[in-house]
C-alpha cells in the first residue's frame, strides 16, 4: 500500500469507528455542525413511527450493553476488504470500549473526555482530548431518541429486507456537510431489543463499511474499571492520532 493509501485508510479508520457502531454516522459532523438548520422534516409514515417508538422505549431501559462485532470495509484503493472484529462495551452515558481480537489485539476507549487507542504488540498508545463520545451516544441510538437523527437525515422504512428479525431503516443526509461525505446509511434494528444488528455506510466515493453485531447482552455487569487503562512502562504514549490500522493490518 502506498503512503497516500495508508493515510486515507488511517483517516477512514478514525472517521468510521466500529460498533457504532454507528460512529461513522458522526464523521461528517466532526468538522462542521454550525450550518443553518435543514427544512422541517416530513411527517413520518405510521410503520416507521412504530419502529421509532419501540426503539426509543427500549433505550430508556438500557444502561449497559455489550456485543461481538465484525467490521468490514471495502475501500476503492484496496483490492481486498479490511476486516476487523472483537467485543464492544458501552455504559451510559459516555463510556465506550472496543476490544479488538481480529486481526490483532488492540483497544479503543472513549470516556467522555478523551479517546485512547492502544496497540499492545507495538508497545504504543495514542490519546487525544475530545468530546466525540457525547455525539457518539446520539448516533449509537443510546442517547435521547432515534428520532433525533431526523435533524440530519431523512428516515424511511425499507420493506425489502432479507435480514430476518430486524427492521431496516434508511437514512439519507439532509445537511450539506454530511451529504458531501455520506450517500446513505442503513440500520437493521433488532425487532425485539430495538438495537442495531447491522449498519451499512455508503460514502460518496463508493467506499462502504458494514458493521455486524451478535451475542448482544443488555444490561450485563460491566465494571467501570473496564474503561480504565494503565500502560506498562515501556509503552510510548503520544498525543496525536494516526489512524487505527497498524502496519500489520494495512
């Protein structure tokens, strides 16, 4: 991979966080959220309203969550997809942890004040101050309501859905700053627990990211120390971010 490809891949690994996640949904918002408000949202169709109401009601019952995740990125610059995976943890309101086991052990922690990325095999870590986790709460659907996404996206329910046991919600950006980066986002919400089981992000350049969750646990016991880390003395900690793909996974 060329240096420019590595740089682009690194940037995308930061902008499209796993699990979230739905962390990718916030990538357009990292630079500009001060533009004028979009036109008032169109009335939601009753079927979509039912999905949103069920989702929002469930979020009020969730304090902690954990799940296995698999993240597959298809980038135009790369011949083969990039595959990562591991275990995801979240404790309200703003603590997140991704424990990667594939293709190598690594960690990312968001604690409301900073983002910590740790590569134990390379004996290095990166820490930057950010409030990104507060916005991440919103985009993971663990914030106030799913309907809040209507501020940035037009939402619709897709009837053609081959993922059994889920409701497929299509998000089309309605803010210029997001439209410049994202073409669409598809959320497959579990019909029982109303939590994302799959997320697909299509970018304007054709690159895609698909995140799939399984072994979902609602309100498991998660100690707050899970989101703390003490580095060994031989780990070099820097205050900058270079991306989340190590040399071996590029």
